[in-house]
C-alpha cells in the first residue's frame, strides 16, 4: 500500500527537480512472480534545482534487492529504502550512476499499474505514476530520459518481446530463455515507458512517411485473433497519413507497434512506439463489433498515434498540464474522425458526449477547471473536463484566431517546444504570437470551472430594420470557486429569414473574426444588426461554437423554422432536440399529450426530405434527448421516475404518430448487401435502427415482431444488437429468449458478452438490480477485469437512471458495496465507478438523503485508497 497521508499537491508548489536522469538502462528479467529489474540511472545535478540536495526517488510497493552508486555497492548508511521511496542522502559529484535492483510480482499486481499480467502476457501501464511500481525513479513528467531496455523471458512463455523505440538486438539467453534489446532515442518521461512479453499473433504492414522513410507497423493480439485486428491496422495507416497532411507531423521511429490486452484500466496508452490498448478498442469483426465500436477503434487508434507529437515529443511539465496533451489530442482525433466520416454527425456525437459527461461533472461536486490547481490523486483527473472540455477550448481557440493562424501556432509550438515538457502558458504563447492577439483573457477557460450559461434576447424594430441581440453570460459557483468572471465566448451565429435563407449580416462578425463569429467577452453585450428586412430567427452557437448552455426564448414555431431550414446542421439537430426536450418537460409537469402534432409533422416532413440523402444525420434527429439530458435540464429536485415516464410517453406518442412512415422507412432501408463498416453503411443502419426503436415505442407489438426477426436474421452485430436493445425494453418471453440466444451464440467472446451484461444492467425495471446481482455470478463475469466491471456495474450505475436511483436507495447501497470491495483490488476502477454519484445533489430530497448515506458509508470505510477517498470526499463536500 502506498503511504497516503492524503497530501494535496498544488500547482503553485511546482519546482524543478534537483537531479536529472539523462539515460536509463533497464534489464528486466520477466518471471510470473519474481521479476527482477536492474535499472542503471545516469544522473546529474539539475542547474535549476538545489545543489547537493538528497536524491529522493519514488517507489510504490517496491522491494529493493541491491543498490550501487557509481558501480560500488552502497554503504547501508548512504541511503534509506522503503517500498515507496529510495533516498540517497548525499549523492556524489555530478554526473553519477545508480544501479538499482528491485523485485516485483506481476501476478499479484491487481491494480493494473506498473508491470502486470493480462491473460498469458506481461504488459505495463505507467501513466500517470505506474513506473515507480517497476523501479525507483524520478517519476514525474519533466524528467526526460533516453531509455535502453533489455527484456528477458522464457522463450516458450513469451516469444514476443516488445519495448519502446527501435529493436536493436535479440538472441538466446540460455536455459530456454531469450532476450531483446530496445532503444528509444527520444528522451521521454517514464510514464511513456512500456514493455510487452507474451505469445501474441500480429498483423503487420509498412507505412512510408512523407519524407520517404519506411516504418514497420503492427498490431499484436492474443493468439487466434489476428483477423480481428485488420481494421485497427487500417485506421493506424489512415491516422499516420492524416497527421502528415493536416498537421505536417511525420512519424519518427522505424517501428510502431500496437498491442491489445484484455485487462486494462482505461481505453489505451500512447507509450512511445508501443501503444498498449484495451482490446475493446482494437478487435472488430462484422459479427462481433457494432458500427459504434468501429468508430471508437478508429478514433482511439488515431488518438494514441497523434499523442506521438502532442504528448510524447512535447510532453507536460507536470500533471496539472494534463490537458496540454489530452485536450489537444482529443481535438485532433475529433478532427480526424470528422474528415473520415460526416463532419456534422461527428460534431453532434461529440457534443452529446460533452453534455452527458462533462456538463454533468461540471454541475456537481466533482467540478474542476480544465487545468486543476490541486489534486490528491492524479488518476482521478483523467476526466471529461480535462479531455472533452479541454478539446472544446482548443476548438474555440481555432474559431477565435482562424484556421490559418491556428495552424501557424501549432507549427510554432512543435518547433519551439519539441523535446521539452511544456505548460499551457507556453502553448498559448505560440498562438498569441501567430495571431498577434492577446490571449490572456481567453486563458480563463483553463482556470475557471463550471458551465457558463449564455442568455440571448432578441428584438426586431421593423421601422428601422434593426435587429438587436442582447447576450449575457453567467457561470454558477463550483467547489472552491464561488466568484466567476466573464469568459471569452465565441458565438457563431446567423439570422434566418422566413424563407429559410440566411439574412446577410451587417456587421458580418466581431471585428477581426471570421464571418458569423461574434465574441462575448464581458458580462453582457448587445449586437446591433442593420438592414434586416424581416423579423429573423436567430441561429446561435452554430456548430456548438462554445461549451456553454444557451438559453433563448424562441417560440416552438421559430425552432421548427431552424429545424427545417438552418444552414448549420448542428443547429438543425439542436432545434429538434430542444423541441423534444420541451415536450418531455411538459410531460414531467403532468401534460398528458405533451408531443404536439407540429413536432410529428415536422419530423415527417424531415424524413421525407432527408432520410434518403443523409441517413446518419436523420438517425441523430430521431434519437430523443436522454433521461440524463432531461434531468440536467430540470437541474434540481429531480425525480428520475418522473423523467423516465415522461420521456417514454413522448417517445410513444411520436412513435405512434409516425408509425406508418417509420415502418415504411424501416422496410426501405432493409438491404441484403454484405456488411462493411464504412460511414455510408453505418448511416443507413443507424437510421433503420432508430426507426425500429421509435416504432417499438409507438407500436410495441409490431416493434417486437420486427425486432425479433431482425435479431435472428442479422448478419452483423450492429443490427443484431440494436434489435436486442429494442427487445430489452419490452418485458416478456421474447426478450428473455433473445437474451438467452445471444449469450449462447457468443459465449466464448468476452467483449460481446460485455454488451450483453451492459444491456441488461440498463433495463429500466425494478427487477434489474436483482438481475445484475445474478449476473455477477455468471461464469463470464469477473471483478478482476475492468471491462466486465464497467459493462455490468458501470452500466447500471451510469446508464440506468431509474434503477440506480431507486427510491429505496438499494441501487446506492449496491454500488457502495461494490466500490468498497473493489477498492482493495483495483482503486482506479473503483474510484471511477464511484463517480456515478457525481449528480447526487440534484436529486429530490428523499433520494438525495439516501445517496448521501451511501457515499458516507464509503467515505468512512477504513483503509480506503487515495483514489476512492478523494472521490468520496469531494462528492460529499
Ligand atoms: N494517456 C492515455 C490517453 O490516451 C490515458 C492513460 C490514463 N491512465 C491512467 N491510469 N490514468 O488518454
Ligand atoms: Zn490521450
């Protein structure tokens, strides 16, 4: 156990290290229970540090076997070693070496940080602070070292031995063992270190870079699964080409390897030249992966690859700067996916995620700035705020300074900071220089937590032909930040005339900005548009130009004008969502016929016009706001059951009103063409399945029959699972039979069974908690595997609003039990599960009290990990 005094780490306390480690030589002899690691560190005093300070190296659950200083065994009084620290009291004159031998047990490593076993392989995860579980080190991102790694293992057990950088040597080590030496010429922080050893299959290819260098690329998977890695390899090649074309970034080593493992705490990891992935984001075949899985694989392969420049070549000075690499890299992967698929649909999907994850986080007790100022446990800051809001901040920056200046700023950043550990200030300075603008005020986006609300009020003066739009902003208080200042909010907008066309804007933009971009940087401002020939409908926040809540007093008719005509597809979709949200809110308030006919008429018209030409977009329009969206809209004293019933009512009304059209469209979209995972096919499937879902809500008997047929008839997982998902909401024998058939058909595929666990955990019925408990003893379930835990327990806690929030509190108590039990084994995954309570304060008083009680029980459990102690503590604050 790490000795955890619960110390708070603060950004303002940053100071450079006293020592640097120029070179690191590792000799790792893999063994299931007793892996020996010999590290030779080439150290020198840091001119920016304190002279002759003791050297304090980080450790975590380490056992020191031997220590030599400058090649000679260290005297016992020269140092002090504990599992979490190695202190050299008076290091010799600079430069000097330390040779440290440690022994670790990868099999006992259930935290999945450091070196551990996944299946029959050895692998590592070092970000954020896992390297200190392998050897004593200055485990912080501003210590950059050149690593040479020798890996030795039983040849039978681990014929494949992979490390960072380029392979330099391999051979026999005697006694049935062999070795490989890898050298990474690029100095890197130890969180980017990785090795893999095991019996693995691979798919391989080559990529020729823009300057003509040949790179050997490969994806390694468990034996027998190579066929399912082809799509990941293809996505990797497309990512490499895209980063050259769009950002001018070329790959820099001779090899690039991706390894898929089945036990992984997060999504994937960008270790230099050796990305390690949760196999969920690598393995795909038409029979086992949905279109969404394919899109996620493409995005995450790209994300980790893009880190090679944004994260690895330029890393973070300290963990407070995490968004420097994560927000920027999410922005880059979003742009990549937008270019590979439909830009509008991608934007809608990204905003859905932003709102459901980040807005939820930002409005509760776990709210924090994109660049936090303090933390107790850094692993708890790999959040939607750092990642997704971090990406929105980059997107706003590009909107504000324009695409060309943005690209110049990126070039300058790569040029100036390559090979360094940088800060947000250094990053922003490049864009200030490239654009000639002062970004001081803009930088507040990194410092201030909370989602700003922008309120818009319009007034048209027909005599003067003037339209005035008054915009005001306010950000609610968040923990530790009670007073908020106005931020720089780019608002892309248009004025839509009765014909549906945009009215030319005069002025066209806030001075110095692209057409249609207006900047609100004070508490309020009034925009005055002249020569406006008719009363316009304002289309604000086009493309979701800023991560804010928009409040505008548009009439239903105005929203429907935007839905029909807005030239901005995002706002078309948004206006349909807003109309639906209002209908559901009316139903929550007791209105029995909430979805009025105008909405159904508009949808009918829309489907007639757009279903054929833009099915992926149409599918997004047909997908109603989620229960969580509605709950956030209500904001306080939420009764999840009321939200559920209201949404169900509106969905049934729309499904019934459009029944004929939906059935007809469903039939028309049914094809016998073989499955391909491309965007066009995915769009058609998405629309067809959205039709099925709505139809089943409006005409359950017909929907069930269609769904059952589709479930049995499908030749791909997208359609099969969509059908099962529709059936899962229709209680009865058809559902239970289909669930049983699915489990039998895929009993050997853990990733597919995860879908099956997840779907059942999200059934909005009182029996679900018992079902989930029962599934915990299913042979395929294991508390040791993060994917299993997330699909069953995570889906229940995060994806089942009514059942997690049961009025009797049983959902809360269940999650508390799980978190306490899991904490001893894997604190990171336990802490992540516990964030399901992040919105507890907006519940009605009865549930609020029960949620608080469960949270307190967790918080008061003795011996909690820092991870869970931090989340429970902040959740209660
Ligand atoms: N840097 C990884 C990414 O691509 C995330 C790794 C986080 N892991 C952790 N244990 N905190 O986003
Ligand atoms: Zn990342």
